């Protein structure tokens, strides 16, 4: 890949996905380009770039997948979980009527690792956990993964970030390779299907204090991304927070939210004064 | 139009912030809603509500929606102009039939923004339009916008138009430099038809 081709690709990727690569990442980018060219049968950068720009057979999603860790596992991006208990919940509890539930939404939740991680993290790291009614909802468009989430059975790789004491405390081993989330914990997380670009499906879920919406908006086209952002806005209580994936930026998608920089994470907030939606 | 639909459309301009937000999100699915959204944008001052208006128009993705957005490309309000541009880029294929006219518009700012909309079209559609613009365009800034878009999407078929444009503006070092950089990016590559 020539310098010019690399720059052209980087400009396109930033504009289309918000992913920013500099010269230091060039080798990393080139390796993935080579992989995708091989997979698509493209014989030149130009023909592959045309395919990418035209999103032929979902190539943008395939390309982004090559750059992101699609595998989901417990305590992934746990700096956001740290931010949740260090800052976000404290902020949300200010002015929240006593007795009102703390509501957290993991969307898309895939096979459940994220919402169960949130539950475990709160139990382990939030001293006030027993003083509040906490609702955790996991949602995904794929009803197949929701079935797996409800079953709560995971292999070693999914548990790799959890220490043995946490596994012991929250899982039961069902064979040499698999562990099941304990029934009590499974019962603390609710799952439901949702399409993020359909407000008729998002609205019934009500308003949340914190939404984890990681690594999905990056795949949407501009219009769908904006619709999804507006739906998420409606699903946040005024002053509520949304956490995106590390390569995503809400500021590039929508002006509805305000950026909040905390010690552990950058998150986005529905402004308190704009109590519409 | 049913009574409820009429209330929604009326709320676009006369409701509270909450009501205008809800109406903006619903109007795209109501007969006459697209035109009403376009009209209501002129009087909407809240940037978050404008965003919802434009998103509804983008979601409608029709030539009617394009025509409802287009007047705002000429707005004196930079935020409204930018909102219109983003909305049109989000439905660039739908807007394509209007682009040749926009690229010939009397207003140089409109021509400049039209170049940006072309960025979201397939190269085979956008490149000839940009090349034709480069051949006749008298405003340096409009040429620079076309050159920047070609740097991303153009193929070698754009090189003669780029060279001719540079020759027409020998005293505009920034444009000449931009054309040189764009030509280097796209030079030597086979035409793209993505």
C-alpha cells in the first residue's frame, strides 16, 4: 500500500466510522487490508477500496470486524464498569427519589456477558448495592443470542478476565469446559429483544440511568445511527449516561448528548435541563 | 389527514419542546409530514430539535424529503446549513437527481456543499459530475472542495480535469498544491466503480 493509498483509506475510515489511524498503526492497518483483500478476492487496493466504499456485501462491517475484538467476555472494558461505580451512579443518585430503582441497560447484550458483568461488578464494587433496587436489562436484536444469555453458560475464554474467586462465587461448573451463572444472578438480569432503530421497540423499555451501548453504532449508516441515538436519548432519564465502545464517539453522531470526562472513561450524558423525549 | 395527524403536524411549530420533539419524530410517517418538517425547520431554534427534524427527513429517504431539506442549504444560519448538508449526505443516492442542478447553482456556497454530498455517492456517479464542475467552475473554494472529494473517491479518469483546473488557476498556490496531492493519491490506480 502506498502512502497515498494509506492516507486515502484513513480519511475514509475516519469519516465513515470515526476510527482514527495514524502512521504508527500503519502495519496494523496493512495486515488487515491484506486479510480482507484475500477474503474478497480483490487484486488491488483500488478494487478493494471501491468495494469498501460501496459497502459491497456488507464489507464495511467485515472490515470493522477485522479491527475490533468481536469476542465478548466478562469484564470487557472494565474501566467503564469502574467509572459506573466511581462516578456515574453517584451522579445519578443525586436528586433521585428515594426508593426509585437504578436502571441499567446493556444493548446489544449478545450472549449476556456484559449485563452479568455489570451485576457482578456492582455486587463486588458498589458498597451501596444492597440499599437500592437495581434493574439490569440486556437486549439484543438476535433472539438466538438472548436464549444463550438466559441460559448463562460460558466457556473458559469468556471467563478469562475473572479471578477464580469470582468464578467460584457466581458460577457453577457444569463440565470441564463450561460454567453456568448461578440462578440467583441469572434471575437478577432480565433479557428482551430490541431493534435499536425502531422506537416502537425501544420506548416500552422506559428510561434508564445508564446505558451500555458498545460497538454497534459503528456498523450503522448515518441515518440509522442518528435514529438509534435519538431512541437511546429517549431511553435515558435526564442526566442519565451512555457508555459507547472505545472506538466510538457520540459527538460524531449526534449533538443530543454532552461529553463527560471521568477518570476512568469518557461517557455521554443526556442533559438534565432538556427533559424532553 | 386524521385529527391526530393534524395535531402532530401542528405541534411541529406550536408545541412545547417535548411536543415538538415527539412531533418531529412522528411526522415523517404522516401524509404531508415531510413537507411540514421542512417548513418547520425554518422557525425551529433549538439545535437538538433541529437534529430530530433532519433525522426524520433522512429516515423518510424520498425525493420529497430531499426537496424539503434543500432550501436550508441556502440558510444564513451555519448550523442549519450544516444540518441540511448532513441530512442530504445521509440520503445522497436519493438526492442524486438534484445534484447536477445544485452543482450549477448561482450560489457558490451551494455548489461547494453539493460537492460534499457527492462524497457519499459511488465513484462512478460522482467523478464525472465533479470533473465537469472542475472544467467550468470559476470559484477557487468550490474547486478546492471538488478536489478534496476527488482525493477520496476519484480514479485516474479525473486526472485530466484536475490538471486542467490547476492550469486555470496558476496563481492559487493552495489549489495547485491540493490538486497535486489529490492527483498523487489517485494517480496510477485503475478506475473504481464502487
